[in-house]
C-alpha cells in the first residue's frame, strides 16, 4: 500500500525517538548495568545511516547487543582507527576508504560462511565492489548512491536542468547549494569539463578549480547534509545531493525534482568491513549477515530511501519506489558514473591546495 508523507515522517520521527532511548540504554549498559545475553558488538558508522529499530531487532534475534558509535566523514573514521583511539568490531565506510584500509592492512578477511545472506546482494554490485576490494575479501555492500541535482521546479522556472553546466547559470545567483567537500565539488568541475572525477592531472585539476572559482558568486552555501533542508524550505532553488535525499526532500516539498546529469556523476558503494584489531569478529559477521537479510534491507530502505544493493529485498519494497529512477537508477546510468578512488599523497595535496584557493576567493 502506498505510504503517505505523514506516515513516512511519523515513522522516521518515531525511529529517531527510539534511537534516543537506545542511546540512554547503551549508557546504562556501559556503566555495568546491562549487557547482551550473548555479548556485544561495537559498530562504527556514518550518522543516522540505519533504522535505529534494527538494533533491538538484532538483539532480539541473536542475543547480541549492538553498541553504536557515529562519525561524520570517512577521513575522521580512518584517523580514529589508525591511531587505535578505540576498538570497533564492525565499520561502515565508503568505497575509496575501504580501498585505503585494505592497502594499509587494516582489515580482516571476512568468513563468508558466517554471512550466508550475502547471496542476496546483486551480482552487479558485488562485481563493482571488486574495483576497490578484489575478490570481495574484506567488504559487503550496504548502501548505494549517485550524486545529482535536486531542484525546485517552480523556482527554476523554464530552465531545463540536465547538466552540470546548469549550475553555472546566472539565474541561480545566491540560490545554489554546492557540496562542502573537496572531492565531491571537484567531481562536478571535472565532469563539466569532460574529465574523470579521479583525474591526477594538475592541468585538469586547476581547470576544475577555475570553474569552481567562477561559479562561486552564484553559491548561496556550501553544505553537505543540510543541502536537502535548504531545498525543502525554499532557501535555495538548486543543490547537489545524493539520490537518497530525494524522497525525503520531496516528502517535505512536492515541488522538488532530481536529475542525474548527462555527463555522468559520482557513484558510491558504502560497505561493512571488520577492522583487523576487532575483538568480536564473529559477532560483527552476525551483524553484517543480519543486515543482508531481505526483510531487514527492505525495512532499512523504508527509513533511508537510499538504493539498496539487496536484490532479494526488492520484492518487499513498494512499487512506487522501484519505478522511481532517481532512487533505483538503471544499469546504463550506473555505468556512466564513476566511483572515487584513493589518490596518491601528492595528488591529494593538489586537490586540497586548489580547494583552499576556491574557498578563499
């Protein structure tokens, strides 16, 4: 049955309230008053990136209590693990960071015998994961996304939005939201010029920086998670967001639409991995296996609205979403997109230096 906007927002609000209660419970547990019947698993993840109700579901099913912790950026997570500031059993992070962690011998091999539900992940995404995890030895795909342009069709008027070049339209002065992220912002400049999002050429990186500097007078704000809210409340007419933000924003403002530019875009696979220093590896594999179950992935989709790689879950997801190309892009669209890869230190510094020039102008 088709869900109403009111029901969706109510469910998300209820889930967030449940998350607060779980956080209070976790605090009590850490003080020594409560623990899982079968122990605990310490999970490190991007904030608000799974339905909080799943924590209770997992404990009810396995007797294992999940102790979640959250971070904002993959780089922040990497620094924490690199410095051994604390020990986590299971981590969710992005494709390029999985690659970096593999290269630096920070991850444990997965025992797929403990993760039989991985068979629910579509072959296309397992194959794409091999670009950063050859043989799928260390990671299991969790969520997918493509960057695109979210726009308010009433505010943009008769301007057709289908290209990155449209983000340089003078009509959008003081009404454009761009990513506050060096690689994501440069992806747009590079794609506009016909270059790879993973370019290592200083000439191309500089050219993209010049484009971003020329665009800057049009920018209302550089933002990441808050971009969707600026589009939802009408503060901005056009913004760059991940496709998973589209349904959430449209629930709040029916005038917004989403498009993946014709030049192609950035595609990500966020995956679960287990750090080499994990103490509770078997419990971490149980958590990953649980998230790979069709009914769990479908419930998670209903909370996140991001593209799920879980093929078995599609039968449990409302048809209205499956028919929405912004949420479930076709294979040709995915093939036109690039995933970011880890760059060498010198190239990384180039991007950082030119990003500083963009932000300082």
